[in-house]
């Protein structure tokens, strides 16, 4: 504890040196590839201090961070989440294991930027979400604003050239619903030289990584470029540290294995015209343990008590059954320990498979802007199988106990009955566990129902420079489908129903270079979404959802001098409701939800104090006249959720200091503050019986449960063949109601050593101090049920040929 506070105090001292900061710290900007050209250090940023990428011509100002391929190589990030979490203000809500269950927000990996989950995920500037998806919100009670994309399932790290993270709606071309921001994954293109690599690593929990890639060029003029990669990542059951009792545990049933293959072929006809063909395959089978055990109740005696209350009911002092079952952690403390049956005993799991392709023909390039036509197709399949048995005969446990002991039982009789009829303690007698598994039909088998999401689209973009005006116009048409499939148990036939939704989005932007120091960019977006069409055995029915809106945007950027600049932006927010919001109305209010609408503003300042030090500040403010929020209420004796229309006032503030001490040491320190305020609409008042202290204030119920403050310290050292980096993330302002601690400090460290020009050895340690922490909360499962993985080390070698 002393070491933690010392580290935190040191970070606070650094932060105190930068009373106004939040600049872009893009590590390892020595050189990188930009459209097959090597961009040197003096050209990787424009005159305003913005890092240049393939899609940076869309932006005017904004707080943008770029993770380069060089950084990925030196830090050896194993997945996109691991890379992006080093960006100030970016947080992940994660259940603590790899996979996720279709339709349930809490059991998936979600991302927020400055506290806003309305984050758009792109690959090469193309959105990868599905307008008909119900992946993280199959009904209104979820109230999810998430895009519905699990970053770790998008593509493998070998395929990534750069990751562009845009905070707030700074790049308006990507959508009027990107109020949180944008994560743009830019894929790798083959260079002029033929080169391959093999990357192998191993570490904690039988965790292994195998990756191979090869890229280069062909043709007499090297106009053909190709890149191909394949990878396998796998792990046994992960470890964690219990935040309540402080002991280490293993999350049974959390093992996983994921494979990926990518290729990209480019043909450069000339400096202005080229063709790109890209394919992405990724699939995985991930354990589904639902929640980590609560170590306080992880013993035989408490297991018997918990499972009896959940499967049979409540006893009096004579062990006579007198009450109904108790479920949920609030009513039956340690209840979520029973999930160990699902993951550890029965091996419940989730599966995904992605097949994506993208073909783009660029017919002109002018002033860095592209004119192109693109067609793409996404095919994603999600399935899971969750199996458990509490009582030997499946149901009727209460009746069986009453029949055996109508007037009560001795403690010995009770213990014997539990041993013979209820599921055994997973960490107890393993012979009994094995026998129970055999008696109840064995482990979880292949899923008998699944979802397939398909999205096909075409995009046309035209860009032209006219005097001081850089004009871009684009139109995109998408046809999204969500198939629900199941196997009929009687006939073996596959039953299918699906939901369709079409969308058309158009965009026009004029970046006006009013002077050498001032750019102003007005733009207009139009979005049209069709009604949902549901097709099943009974035919096709037209649902709700038809909506459209024209939204204006303006962004501007001004350079005071060579060392300082500022930016300002405003956008009209429009986020249409999803399929789940229409198909199921849940809870007390039976709420007819409306599309989300509002306004968002961004403001930022940058200043280079010297050639080695820069500071800046970023502020954004989102005011939603209509937002969707999840309201937990007690109904019928249980805690339920319902989605409601509400007003939202969200503000965030980022400060960052970037400093290069000398040719070896580089530092980035940052502070992010996030604050949400929710307000009721239409005079809604909470029912006093629901237990809220101020029943007239809806804000007490639906305010976000997440850290309010995020401090980050990123320190790197490079000297010849040696590179090492330490990333410190310190989160404060967590609610004691939802988390095991109101603050937590997480350290990640890596070291990279170049043995020779072809061979590199490295070591990675995640959660260096084995911190007990969580990033999400579920009231049904209770505090600490989503503990994140503990200390994990990996050692590896990469060979280039």
C-alpha cells in the first residue's frame, strides 16, 4: 500500500507541474508508413500540431491521439484494448474475462471516451457496427448507448498499422452519433521491401501467442503491394485478486482460444489512383464464467447455504422450509458463486466468427484527400451455450425437501440431503464434481441457437480543392440484417427469422483555409434509417424505426504562432434507436422511447513550451435534450431495469504534459475528469417504495457508475537496442456502492531488447502490483463480481526475415 501511494504521489507531483495541459502524445513518431511512403519525423505533424494519418484530412482540430506501428512493436500490445487503454480519458467496462454473451451489455467488453459510450469503431474509415444488431441490447431495459462492437474481436494486432483515437465529435464525417469519439483502426499495407516476421510468446495461465506475417511488393515497378498475417492467441483460466478479502483466486472456465487471418492487396496505378482489396477473418471460443467467485463465501459451508436458498428456499431454526427461494447477491450474499457451475464445472462458452471484405478504388487524390468508391461486406456470427444444474432432477427441489422433511430436519440430515440432491462445491471433492457432471448430462455442447449479423454497403466519396476550399462530399448506403437461428429439437431443422434495416447517410464538408493560421470547416450530415422489417415463418412485418435528420457541424482551428494553437467545434447530435428499443418494452414505465438528440461542443488549446515540452487542455460538453438511460427499480420483489427518456448534461476535461528529458527518457502525464448529470423529463417522479433517498430526483438512480477521475503516467526509456516503458493508470472517484475500492492504481510494464537486427526478445507484465480492481458493476451479481485479471507476465521473441 505504501508503494502504491508513493507512486500516486509522484504522479500527482508531475501533474502539479502542468497547471494547464492535455496535448497529443503520440509515442515513437520517429517515422512511419503513410500510403507506402515513409514519413520522416519533421513531417508527421501538421502546422497545428496534429498527427497526420491516412484519414486526418477529415479532421479540423480536436483532441486526437495516434498509436503507431512502431509503438505496437516496442510495447508488444496483444490486443486493441491493451493498446488503447493507454490513451488518456479512454476506459473499458469489462466483466473480467475474454468473451461475451449476445444481447447483454454487462457481459461484453465496452469502451467509453471521456465517460461517453457513444463511441464509433472504424476500420480504414469504415464503420464496423450493424444497424440491426441487438448484440448489447436485446430489449429496452438495457438502455445501451454502446456501438455494440467488441474491440478485441475486430481484428488481430498484426493487421494494425495505426490506431487513431478522436475524442468527441471532432471528425464529423463518421456520424452524428459519435459524441464520445471515434476509434479508427488503419490496416497495414505492404511496403517496397519483402519482409516477414514470426512472433512467439508464452506466460501466465498457460497463455500463448503465435503470429506470422509477410509483406512486400511485386511487379517490375513495385506497383503491387501485399500484406498477409495469421495468428493464434490462447489462455487457460485467468487469475484475479479478490477486492473484498484480498486473496488470489482462479476464474474457472475463463480459458479461451482465438484465431485470425488477414490479407491486403494494393495496386498503385499512379500517384492518384489505386485499388485496395482487404479481407479479415477472426474467430474465437471464449469461456463464459459470468462472474468471479466471492472468496469470502468460497467454502463448503457457505456454498451449501447459498445453493439451498437459491434452489430450495428458506429454513427456520428447525430446518423446516418456510419461505421461497432467494436469488441475487443482495438477498442471498455470495449468490454469484453459483455461476462457478456454469464456467468451471459445465464449461459454458461463447463463440464468434467474423468474415469481412472491403474493396476500394481510389480514382483521384488531391491535396491529401481521396476520391473513391468502396463496396464492403461484413458477416459476423455469435453464439453461446450456458449450462448449469442446481438440483439433481432439474426442478421441484422445494417439493422434494418438504416431502422428505415435512416437520424439519437435523443438521446432519440437511447436510446429507444437500450432498445427495444439490450441486457440489466446485472446489470441493472433485470425484463428486465429476459424478455430478455425468449424472446431469455432461459439459456444455455446441449451441443450438445463434445470431448472424450481415452488413453490405457501398460508399462514394468525391474530394476537390477549389481555391482556399477543400471540399469533400460522400454518400453511403448500408443494408444490415440480423438473423436469429435455432435448431428444432424435434426435427433437427434450422428455424430462421431475421430483421432488416437500411440506412443512407450523406455528408458534405468544406475546409476553408482562410489564412495560414485559420481553418474553418462547416459541414452537413444527413442520416436516413428505414423501419425495421422482421421476417419469419409467418411472413414479413413492418416495424417501427423510420427516422431521418439533417445535422449541421462546424469545426475551426487557429494557430497563434509556431508554438501554440486552439480549436473549437460544435455538432448537432442524432443517434437513432436500435431494434431492441422497439421490439420489447420492459419494466414499470412501458416507455415509448425517442431517438437521442442533443448538442456537443469541444474546445482545446495547445502550447509548446520548448522543443522538448508541450502542454494543452481539452474540454467537451454534451447536452442531450433526449437521451436514453437505464433506471433500476424494484418490482415484484426483484430489482429490474427499464430504459427511460431523460436529459443528460455531460462534461469532461483533459490535461496532458508531454516532455522529453533527454535522448533516452520520454514522459507523458495526463488528468481526465468526467461528470454526468441526468435529469428527468415530463415531470417523472420516482416511486418512494423503490428506496431512493430523494425520490423526486431521477439523477440519483441513473447516474453512471464509473470513475470520475483518471490520472495517467506514461514513461519510456530507449537506449540503443533497449526499450522499456511503464504505464500507470490511477482511477479515483469510484462509488463505494459499486466497487470494492473508490480508487485503484494499475501498472503495466514492458521491456524490448534487440539481440540483433533480425531477432528481438521482450517481456510484458500486466497489472504489475497485482491490483484488485473492477471496471464495471452489476447489482444482481454484487460488488466485486467483475474482478479484472491479476498480475500476468509474458515473455517472447520476434524474428524478422
